[in-house]
């Protein structure tokens, strides 16, 4: 499965895998794909350094990349001033804090132990945190830097290019994709509505060819709802130069989900069991539908806050829900492909399935086109 882009990056299969877990990223690269480590949860530069050291030692010389989250639109301080986390926290209204406390009390969610920090505290979408991550990452031989939620700033693109690092950005519409292209990026990830995590409103089947046409000749990766070789073949037929998968890795044996309850829920969920909700971060993100997302999406509730306030507001609550495995509230970002994630498999087994399914799909189309035997 070779495209111009996969040849340029020196990978065997044009399959890119986003994952928050270093062990999964390494396994994707070793399997012949391109592992991309999500950096958003790394608040401390030393933690990112530790995991990039580990990744570098376990990719067996294969290429890999890093994904940061620099939102184009966010709660910003006036005139380029960068707010501290405490200053941002102070912007959270009291009524919203009360809603969190009351909802947790309703389900009897215990407190964290004294001194125990919230494991889900994600501040990587605050620009200063993302910039600190980049300072660490550029010391490693990353081959790709991806940015979610907008075009990366011009200085970041220039810095990456100076170090021969390709820059990718996620886009949920052709308009976003054109903006990325104008910003000088190298690869657009066309991410459809079905995808896990932050997503737009256009389905992958419609979005991919629109983005391919909009940014031609820039290479496009199709993302959202892809979890089988047949879907990979479909994406490449739509003009993509590869696929970008996120959800499918969550139930691999290498994934460190920290919660057996979440894995159980993922394995049991059908494709209709997700919702696009602002409950987790303040921006619409596809995730398992739970009584927690229902509470936030209820028109009688207080409504969600803009990014990054919502993420800070719910961080401790999400950690408590995960730690004590409060079943009705327990969730995670995941896409509609969760309906196919019915067993725990190794990353290599997922790759074998994707490549075999791709070959079957190509054979089938060849037969339909009257080219059997070729
Ligand atoms: C648990 C999870 C976390 C994600 N976090 C990020 C992120 O931090 N940055 C990013 O660019 N994309 C993130 N995404 C989106 C993925 O990069 C990818 O575009 C998406 O998962 C593709 O659709 P799929 O889930 O149907 O495979 C996340 C996806 C999941 C499932």
C-alpha cells in the first residue's frame, strides 16, 4: 500500500495512527505504518522527554511524529499576554462548579485521596504548554508535526521546516483545509464527523474528495470512521494519499487505558453509542454517550464553557469517575468505528487485518471492473 507520501516518509503502508500512548505509537511504526504520539496530556516537559526517549528506543529506526493541540480560537488573554493556569481557572463561574459537585454527589462519586492529583488534567491546549512541548520535541528526530484545531502558527511551521519536519493539520471542512494550505503546511488530515475526538459536521465520505480537490496537489490523509481494509481502500479511492486512524488503537493490547471499565464499555459499544458533545473540552468532540454527557447536553443544565475552561472545570471530576469506575458516567473520546472494536488485539493484528482487507477490496473492485487475474 504505497503512495507518494508513504514513499517520501519511508513507510511500508500509508496508514497513520494517532495515539496518546507511546507503546501504541511505537508498535504502529514497527508494523510499517506511521505512529503519531498525541502530546496534549503532557503538562510537564520532562514527562514528554521521558516518553520520547522511550519511543525513540522502541521504534527500531522507523519514523514517527508528534501531535500538539494549538487551538486557533480560544479564550485568550488581551494583547498576546499569556495567562497562567490559575488565572484561567479563576474565569470559571461558580454556578458551573456547583453543577459538577452536584452531579458527582448524585452518583455518589468519591473524592480523590488527599494529595492525589487529577490524572486527566489536560492543559496542552493552552498555547504556552504546547510551545513547551515543541521545545522538547524538536530535540528528537520526529518526521512529522501535526496540529489539531486550526492552522499551526507561522513560526512553528517555519521552525519545523527548518528541521525537515513535515507539518500536518486536521481539517473538518474544505475551507479549513484551504486555510491550512495558505499557512504553508505539507499535509492535510481531512477528518470527518464520524471521528473520535474533536470533529466537524461533514462525513468522511463527503469531506475527503472535497478537501483533495481544495488543496491539490497537497497530500491528504482521510480520517474518521476508518477501521477496516475496505474502508482504507475506499479512502484511497477518494483521492487520499493515506489514512489517519485514532479510535481503533484504543482497544489494542498495547493501549494503556488506565480503566478496565472503559475498555469493557468500548468493546461492548455499537456504532450508535457515541455523541458529539462539548462536555469534555468545550469544543464538540465525539465520545461515548454517557449520563455525564447527557447531563451537560441537557438544555436545563448550565451549558458548557469555552475551551480551555471546560477541560479545567471537569478534569478532576473525570479522574474521579475513571478511578472509581462509576459505570453510568464512565466515557472516553471515541468515534463511530467503536462498533467494530469488539475484541482486544495487538497493533500488529490490527495492521494484518487492515492490509488483508485492503487487498480483498482491491481484488473485488478489479473483478467488478473486469480486471480479474491482474
Ligand atoms: C481518544 C482520542 C483522543 C484524540 N485526541 C486528539 C488530539 O489530542 N489531537 C488530535 O489531533 N487528534 C486527536 N484525536 C483525533 C485523531 O487524531 C483522529 O483524527 C481520529 O481519531 C480519526 O477518527 P477515528 O477515531 O474514527 O479513527 C483523538 C481521537 C481519539 C479517539
